[in-house]
């Protein structure tokens, strides 16, 4: 793609955003469709939302809530990924275990995890741990299935080669199975971090006294549409930042993977 | 010069046990549908220390299968595998195996792939890395030590695999169409590289290929396998060409053409049989 069309695309993208904001602005500040006051009650206005977002981000309170959500996300991810890697690994290497637990794992994975939120609130209270638990149940299965599949589908040739080099079981683990498992863990990184966040926010939304989900819920309960939208905007920014960090980590750790290679293009 | 016999040709070497001895090898696979497929039947083959033996045969006849039996990756249904005079149980750690397909660990750089081959022997990491570096230089990859396999060309990957196998200094080399996927020039370059390295310490080599010219230009002896099922050995020819050889030049040699003509007469029949069998299976 030339730099010219790249620029063009960016311009068009900006144009879409401006068009959307403009339409929103006109719809809510003029009496084109309905009474502006009524429209603003339902839809707020872009300027109000942006102003509120700015005000929130320059205050201290929102950072506290962001901190809580981030903590829950990270904990859910770390526990879920660790559990998923260990179990996936174990199951892949122990045929019997996998065969026996197969139906239960499928059943547990089929269950919509949101219904667990109230139970977790009951078990772990309204603090961060009930959210971590919810995120854990989401992350665990994604990582588990990926690692399980990945370890089982290690190239037979690579494996035979490693054995011909004289590797014992421990060395095979270290040089073949474990890297394969980690690869698959990382290839599900975007999804699992995303789900860790979903767990945290949904948990907060359903019952808590802190976090982004709580802030959005709080605004909703008093019909503060501006607050809801600005909460959503902050959440979106948060997700984008998190995703960018994940991409950076991924590029660092999976340099050996085909398709990840970079070429130097002009522009 | 031809000898259709499995008897050891090197009478003076009789005292030394063969590097590889396959005796009465049968290999039968159990199929998923409950049936059985006998790939190899009654194979006797021995490779003397320092001997370079090429195994040719039509596709699907059981060359890889036989090699896997010699490598200890596959347990024959009947018969005995002897390695340097001892019966083989489990993986054949005296042998290095160059695989038909990519066998490098994709998550390790060229250097790491070669160095890790020394870990099972308990070589300290620092020393292993130094030796791996030296080996990569020997196979002409000095500048590529930190590349991952996917950043290497097919020929370069084969060089890394060769270094990985040779750094362990195995007494025996098993090679399964190692240069199969490479283009003609690269094959010749790799063939010469292999002969160079081999000439330095003359390991016993069992080299599987479907390319008769490659087989003759590299080896001391060419063994022809029949078409499957129940493939066996139908020809055993000594290659009357002197060493050192350049595998591009040697193809112009008169003796080369003569031995090629002889072996091809045996091989052709088997290739046609395999082809006919394949056709028949397709129609069924
Ligand atoms: N695991 C297996 N189960 C059943 N049949 C097998 C198995 N492995 C190989 N075979 C069969 O045994 C025969 C010999 O296979 P092998 O891979 O040794 O052939 P090959 O001579 O190496 O062929 P190529 O030159 O194409 O590599 C083939 O007919 C193949 O279908
Ligand atoms: Mg084969």
C-alpha cells in the first residue's frame, strides 16, 4: 500500500468520526428531530460527553476506579492463564486424565459464566475477588483449550528429532512441549486478556462499590446518560491501551513465529 | 561390477561388527480400520563402519519405515536390529537422523537448535554454544546464527539440521531424503558439503533417496527396494567410483552411466509395479 492511499484512508476514517459526532451534535442540540432537552436526556451530546470524560480523566477519582479494574483484570488473567497452562499441559500429557474429564470440561465451558457472578459475590464478597473469580473462569478455558491442543499437536517430526538427539523426558518438556504450550498461550493472549477485562467489568456492573463497571452502573441508575457514555469512552480507551501493550509483549515473545516478521517497506 | 548379494563385501572388515545390521526385518502396521499392512518383509541389510549406503526404491515402498527401525523410532514386528554389534532397544543414540521434513525447533534460533543437541550429553551451555557456533561456520552459516528457522531458506535449514546432527559426533548417520525438497543446484551443493564432512571421519551412512543419480554419486553401495506391500531388497550394487568426488562432475563419468544403467533396470521394474498398484488402488 502506498503512503498516499494510507493517508487517504486515515483522512476518511477521521471524516467518519467527525460525521458521526456532527450528526449526534445536530440531533441533540437542534429541534430537527425532537425537543433538544428531551433528546439530550436520552442521548446526551458529544461535547458534554467529551467534557465529562476530560473532567473525569483530570480528576483523581476515575484513576482509582481504573486501578481497581486493572488489578482485577491482571489477577484474573494471571490466575486463569497459569491454571489453564498447567491443566492444559497435564491433560495433554496424560491421556487417561483427559479422557475422564473430557465431558465435565466441555460442560463447564458450555455454561454461560455470567450466571456465576451472583454466586461468586456470595462466596467471595463484593470486593475484587468475586470479579477475579469471574474473569478466571473465562480466561481459564480459553488458555486451557489452546494449550491442550497445542501440546497435543506438536510436530511429530520435531519430537522424533528431539528424541533422536537423546533428550530425556525432562528435556523434551523443557525444549519441546513447554515452548509449544507457551506459544499457544500467547496466541490466545488478546482473547484471554479481553475476557479477563470482561469478567472484571461485568462483575463490577452486577455488584460492587468500585471499578469502571461500577461507575457505569452508578451513572445508569440515576439516568445520567452523559456519565454512562463517558464511562464507556474511558473503558474503550482503556481496552485500546491494554491491547496495544499486549501486542507489544506478543511481538517481543513470538519473534520466532512466521508471519510475525517485519520487512522494511518504504513509508 | 555388480553383486546382487547382501554378503559383506569388505572381507577384511569381517572382524569388526557392522555399524547397522538389519536381519529378517518384518514391519506390519495395524490400520485404523482393523486391517493390517505389511510394509516391509524379510529385509537383511548391513552397513559396515565407514560405509556410505544409499537405499533407493519407489515411493511408498518402506524406505522411511526401514530407516525408522534402524533409528529405534519404530519397533519391527519381527527380526533383529543390531547397532555396532549390540542389539537395539529403544532409541538408537549412536545414530544421528536427518529427517525428510523440517525437524528444527521453530522457537529456537539456528545457534540454539545446534547447541541444544549437546545438552543430553551434559555439555555445559557456554561450551555447547561455542561448539555450535563453530559447527554453523563449518556448514557455511556463520552469518545466520541468530535466525529462527522460518527466516532461513530450505537449504539453510538443512545445513542447520546437518550441524545439529553432526555436532553430537554420532557413529552412524541416518538420512531420509534429506535434500528432497531442495532445488537441483542446492542439492548438489549440499551433496558436496555432506561428502566433505563425511570424508573427515567416515561415519557409517544409510541414505534414503528416490533419486538414483544422487544415490550413485554419493554412495559406496546402492540398495534397491522392491515396491510394497511386503517390500524387500531386490538389488545390491557396489559403486565403482573413486573418491573424493564432485557430485556434479561425476555424473559425466562413463562408469557412472554404466552403473546407473544397471541399477535402473532393476529399479524401473519396481517403479512400474508401484505405479500400477497405485493406479489399481485409485480405481478401487
Ligand atoms: N503409521 C502407518 N500406518 C499404516 N501404514 C503406514 C504407516 N507408515 C507408513 N505406512 C505405509 O507403509 C508404506 C511405506 O511407507 P514409507 O513412509 O516407509 O515409504 P517411503 O518408501 O519412505 O516412501 P517415500 O519415498 O514416498 O517417502 C506405505 O505404503 C505407507 O502407506
Ligand atoms: Mg519416506
